[in-house]
C-alpha cells in the first residue's frame, strides 16, 4: 500500500505541473496580442507623424469662398498611410474630415487638398467658420486589420487665401 501512496504523489505533482504549463500558455496567447498591437501601432504612428506634415505655401482659408486649401507633404518613407485627418480649430472647437486614397500625397511628394466647408464634421455656423484660426493634420495608418488615428503631427495658423 505504501507504493500506491507514493505513486499518487507523483501523479499529483505531474498533473500540477501540466496544469501550470497549460495556464501559462493560455495566458500568453491571450495577453500577447493585447501588448503587441498597441506597440506596433505606436511605432507606426511615430513614423507617420514624422513623415507627414503641413506646408505653409498653399495652406490657407477662403472664408468667403467657404473652402480651405491644405498643402500636405509626405516625406520619402512609405508609412502605410491610409488617410489624413484634417482638423480646423475655431474658438475651442475642432471640425475634421478624412482624406483617403487618391487624395493622399505619394512618398517624397506634396499635394494641395481643397476642403469645402460642408465637408467638415459638425454644423459650423458662419460665426464659427469666420473664427477658424488654425489647421492641423493627423495621419491614419493601416498596420493590421484596424486603422489607427495618430496624434496631430503638424499644426499651423491659417492665413486668408
């Protein structure tokens, strides 16, 4: 009978070790994607913010014509850019519009994008439109199946066209 007790202790120890290994594997499989995706998005955003910027040359607002011209520069490195969010700032409020696809500048190029007042999110009153003072851009990148909006990369005061 003593041999059976010793055998039970060995079996119990082996089972505890197997359950511990299984628990670690399950936790690893669940936690790693939660850690990996934000890190990849963060690195991608840092690169995109460094590669996409506003140029002063043709960036302006025409308040009577109800449009804004935005001169966006994309430096040499391709950063999986899926869109550029253009934001205008008016008296503490911001209004935005996303530009995608063919409207985006290619690497090592710049492009002037015309945005009509009606394209911006929210219903801007005439007073809010006339109070627009700054413009900012924020790149959007596509690294995985999820699109990530990065921080504002470039902001400048708007001048009249």
